[in-house]
C-alpha cells in the first residue's frame, strides 16, 4: 500500500487556526448582524440584543477552541499567539503564519455573514454607513456613549489582559485546571463575562484578527468608512495594538502573581494532569 504524502505539521496547525477562527467569527459576527440589522427591521425582542450577542460570542469561542485545540492549541487570536511567544511558550517563527491564518479565517467568515445577510443589511442601511458598520467591526462608545479613541484603547488593553490572565489560569497544568476537556467551555464563559462587564466602551474586540478580518471584509463589500470611527477618526489600529499590549500584560501578570508560586508539573499529585494544554507547549 502506498504511503500517504506527509503533510507538514505547520500546515495542519494553520488549517486548524483558520477553521477555528472562522467558526468563532461565523457565530460572533452573525449574531451581531441578526441583533442589529435584523432587529432594526423586525421584532427586537425576537431577534436578540446585548445578552444574545455576549452569549453567542462566548459560544463561538468555545466551539472554535474545540475545533482547533488538538492540532494547533487553538490560539484563534493574535494577542494569544504574541503573548505566548513573548514568554517563550510558543515559537516566534510560527507567529506570523498563525496570525495570517487567524485573520484569513476571520475574513472568510465575515464574507459569508455579509453575503448571507446582504438583503437585510442593504434594507436596514442602504448607504452601508456607520449605522451597520458595527456588525463587522468594533467602534468606541457603543450606543452613543462618550468614549473616544484613547478611552477605547485603554479598554482594549484591560479587556485583553483579563482574557489572557484567565486563559492562563484555566490551562496551566500546575494550577489544577478544569478536567474532562472543559477548559474551552470555561474560556467561552470568560468571553461572555468580558462582554457583559466590558462591552460598552469599545465593543470588546480583545482579538486583532476578530476585528481586522471582518473590517477588511466590510471595506471590500461597500463600507467606505470601515477604517474610521463614527467621529471620523482613524480607528482600525485600536483593536489591533490594544489587544496585543493587553495580552502580554495579562500573561505577564499571571506569571508574576500566580505562575511563579506554583509547583512544577512533576511535583503535582498523580490525579492531576501531567502535561500542559497544547497551546502552552514550547514549540
């Protein structure tokens, strides 16, 4: 029997990052399209609101992590990739390919949502303006709240720091992590909690691929002001730079406040995991 051609390991990891991020964004951007544009034309109560958005994003994260965890470690977020590489828990040579795969997955998912909701979006916002731009990318001061560029930047740093801190808490084998493969579910709940507690200042992108991929998709399909906010200021960099800084900050705080006080894996009781989650293996 002829051997199957060997596929490079990195190719599989990138495919997993692409697929996992695509699933995340299909649910996340899809629910916003339904809740914002759909509710604008129909019954707001039947199509959801803030709570349905927060829950769908969290479920999208959970399902995306389950898709990719075994193969790539399920970063699904450049902020995760950069934070792990910064603390030597991931190979720097893989960071650019991982980020490219994550962004491509987010872009393709947003294009699917844009196509599927095209009639509703065009009816809700015929000019494809800021009225529906928030379906695809985040904006400062959701609902007209008085938040500007730098307030949104601060928010993204804080939100992503919380995310990375708790991802480390839930996946560090030395820290009694959840068993029975429940970590993805709990990480999804973390995203729900961030959305419910830190969602109003800047839309809790907390993920550069989540924001840039759909923002690019919206720009290519008619949203001419996609790179700016509702005040006309250049904004697209905020949900990129803020999360990258916040991710390193959150992972660093975990190491400082928790990680350095934990025993090594080989000193842990035999009934606990003896191997870190895949995304925290040193490549």
